């Protein structure tokens, strides 16, 4: 399935370190299904509908809170990994995975978000999944919160608008750290914490009230998540001495649309919107320009001296991030108007005329991954972990059942090559690479099954039809070879 003319002389000694954590990443709400099984409570992602209302709800512009608001739709059952995780993890093991990034659904553990007694069925489920990984020699990398704030905490506190979320989050952390100590070595506190700015409801359970200063609401919530992250890091190190805890950013360097100084400054400022969160989590304080920005915007954080002390004490051990593409911006309104991307991309970016795009308009820039890695390392001087990278595409099942996805191999090969250069030529310390969506799962932004990322095809369409049967795509065998040669044979 890969290029038969591949010149074996290109074989180079692997440039990836021994023990490099090759694998794949999913999120509970996008793969498990069983969205109300065994005591699980409702969370934000359960009430974000499929179709045209999806993004307005994700952005907190449209309310969808009560269960009877929620019309069951295909994404709810996802790919039923709740019952099929043994088969799926065995397929990951067949590819040779060293690491599997999964998230723990908050409301499987604390159905109401801050229950005093955890839901044993939820703990038991994730214990089975984690044990299955370990049985196959696969390191679990657990995302504590992946876009699934409990609905009952939105009703009780207004989600992350309220400081009391910090204690609820730490209750959740205590339950899972206590149960999985010694089994899970790698943890992430919040998935794509910066998405809170762009999709406040999906990212932090925020619903705006009439007349609220939306920017102030978002930055106050960001502060509470940052303090919660710092306290979780300290708690993790206390309960699981040999663990490593990372932050997680939706990354992608901003390029200036031209070399005009105004564009260069605009790109720097746009990057800072997102680095704001990681500066706080990795350095343990807000950069001076962040205070000046908030002052100018009339934003008052609810930030105490104790909060700042917690932030200093609770800095992360590594920087993890998702990378799908670089971004682009301009200071010129006419340029923005002309090149602004259509559709519902969560993070603003102009169309870069030098790049091709996927069917969903996500532009493809492998060199941008190397640029982003170097920027992140220069800024934080901590090990990196790429925990999402992949290509969403429409795959076709041939009459003989085979699925040829050279476009996915091309995308991943090009990005792994650039990651390799960042390691071998730039010398960056990188812990691992868990590409996004090793198995077809529900798209977060579109709620579709049609946007497939996987090495493993799942027979289910946007309308929920299908047998859920799993099939190996050509890329399955390619990635197996990549891992077997520790990245030497791409
Ligand atoms: C990131 C999320 C993942 C995943 C990924 C792919 O923002 O962390 O959950 O969804 O995007 O995006 P999509 O699923 O929208 O194609």
C-alpha cells in the first residue's frame, strides 16, 4: 500500500529516541457511546447537537441543557468503544502502539460532577480499559477533562464561570488518581485549554447571560481552569510520585500574511491569545503583557495571592499539544475579509495561499509542525508530546472490502518527517506522538462520522447506520511498519 519505488537506501538509523511513545489518541465522548449507561451523568458534549446548531451551542450562543433538549443522534453512540474496547485495543497492539491517549469522562466517575462518592461502575470501566492497555504493553496517557464539563455543574455553578469548579475538578482528580496510581504514568489536565476562548461552552461549560462582558467571563474561567490545573499537578505528584503531568494546547504557529511589520505584530499577538494559557501552566505565572491586555479590556480576574502561589507550585512536567495546521493572520481588514476562511473553524485563520487543504478546509503544513515545536520548546524549555495530529477525510470501502488511503499516509509521513527533523536536527526532547483518531470516531467540530481519521475503518455513517464492524485500512499496515522501525522506515 505504500510507495513500491521506495528506495530502501533511504533507510536511516532511527532518529527517534529509544522508547519513543508511538500511538494514537481518542476522547471519551467521541468513541465510547453508552452516553447514559451505568450511572453516567450528562456533560456538555452530550447536549451539543449534530448539524447547524452544533457550533452556536459549542460557542455558548444557544442553550441546550435539559435532557429533553437532547434528541439522541448518531454521535451519542459514537463507535460503542464502551463495549468494544478490548477488540480496539488489540488492533492498536497489532500496530505496535507504545501509548494510547484516552480521556476519562468526568460524569462516568462523578455523575453530578461533584458527588462525594464516585460511581464504581465508571471507575471499573476505565480500570478495565487501562488494564487492557497494560496487558498489551501500551502506556495509557489520560486526559482528565476533554470537552465534557458536567451539566449539573453548569446548572449549579454556571460551569467554569465559578471558582467552585476547582474543588469539583479536584474531587474528580482525587477519585481517578487514587484508583489508577501506579497504572497511569502520563496525565493531561485539560484538553486544548485554549479552546475555551473559541468554544466556551464545549471547552468550559460557559453560557453567556444578557449584558455579560463575554471576554471577562472567558478569562475568569480560564484563570479557574489554570488554578485547577496547578492544583491537580501537585495532587498528582503527591498521590503518584513517578507520574508526569502535561498541559495541552491546540497549537499551530500564526504566520503573518505578509512581511509588513503590522502583519508580523498581528501574528505575534494572535499566538499570544493561545500561549497565554501555557505560559501560566508551564511557567507558573501570567506574562506582563497579559495583565496589560486585561487592564485595557477592563477585565478583572478573580485572582488571589494564594492562586498565584498555587500556579507557581503547580507547573507542568511537559508540553503536549494538538497540531493540524499552521495559522495565518493580517492587520489589514481588507486582507482578512478576502482570505478569511469560510465555515465554522473554531480558531480564526486566513487561507494561506501557499498551502493545500483537506475536504474540510483544514490546510496542510508539515513544516509548520517543526516551526510550532521549536517555538514551544524555545518558550518553555520542557519536553514536548504531540498528542493529536491527523487528517480527516472521506474514505471509500472498495468492493473487496479494502480501503486505500494514500492521502492519509502522505499527510502523516510528511508530519512525522518534520517531527523527526525537530528531534534529530533541532535536538528537541519529544516524549511521543499519538496521532489523532487511530480508529474512525466522531468529529468534534462537525459531529460527523464521515470525517474519518483512522487507520481502522468503522462501518457507521452520519445517520448512525452500519454494523460498527472494524476494518484495517492500508494506512494500518504502514503505521505498523513505522512503529516497528521506530520511525526509520516511513
Ligand atoms: C481537536 C480535539 C479532538 C478532535 C480534533 C479533530 O480540537 O481535541 O477532540 O476532535 O480536534 O477535530 P475534528 O474532530 O473536529 O475533526
